[in-house]
């Protein structure tokens, strides 16, 4: 699995946790990343995930730094604020539930 695929799976997991805990009452549809990875997301989270995946695929940096340390900031300001909220919320959620392995990628 390449870096883009790995980052995409981790990003999808963070968005899925955020959507499940913050948008529990919203109507959700299944989003399929690949034949093995399917997640249920509301329309807002699906839009954010699709946007974030496009940004990751188009990232000109190699190796890619974490977005918080990048000097380019390819996200639109409103999308950047949304993904930061998702990462903050989901990161704390996973730490509290013992999923340190997923969170380490975000901080390293």
C-alpha cells in the first residue's frame, strides 16, 4: 500500500468517527473507498472527505509533510477549518478509546 492510499484510509477513518459521533441523526449513505473499505457518511462529511482525498492526491510535496506544518496550505480556508475540527475531535476520541495507532500518523 502506497503513502496516498494509507493516508486516504486514515483520513476516511477520522472523518467516519467524526460523522458517527457528531452527525448521528443525519441521513447517511455508504461511501466506498475501495472494495475492502466502506463507510457510512452524511452529505457534509462525504463532501469533506472527497475534497480532502483530492487535495492529498494532488499534493506536490514528496515526502508529504503533515498539513499543519505545510507552507502551501492547498485547502480552502473553510475546508481547512473543517478538517482541523475533524482531526481534533476524532484524534481525542481515538485516544480515549485506545486507538493510538491511528492517531500516531496524525502527529508524526
